[in-house]
């Protein structure tokens, strides 16, 4: 968001950009290409909706989740900020904790391909 708009949360533009990226992904699936979506996906309902879009395009969907320990996540965030402040944004410990409260990690059913309706 920063390189494109100069703001980590530009008023409504994140939704527009992510919507356009998903549209491109859907078109690619229709063309028989593989697609990886690696943004958002914080909640089960969002992941289920994207899995449904993939199925409607004749594709299968896999949910992959890589658990990273809290101290490693913090180290990566700090490293990104130190190395590329113009392409990322600062996150305090409170920001980090708040983000974790809204993330709904996939369970075994999701990881096995049994997505919520």
C-alpha cells in the first residue's frame, strides 16, 4: 500500500486493489493457471468465499498455514522496518497483539480441504 498510495490504509483503496487482484486471479484460474493468494485470509469466512470462487472457476483450493512463533514474527516485522521502511509500516507491540486477536487460524478441516459453507 505504501509504494502505491503512500499510506498503509488509504481510504477504501485497499479493498479496490485486493478486489482487482482477486479478479485477475479468477481470470487466471479460468485460463487454467495456478494462483496463490497471499493477502488477507485472516478469517474462515473469507477463506471459504475464496475457495468457492476457485471452485466456480473449475479449480481446486488448498489452504496452507505456516505457523511462525511470536518472537520470530516480531523479529521479521522489525527487520522489514529496518531494511525497507518505504515499503512497509511500523508496528508496535500493541499493533502486533491486536492483529493476532482478529486472525482465525485454519483448523484441521480447512487444511484438509473441508471449507466452511
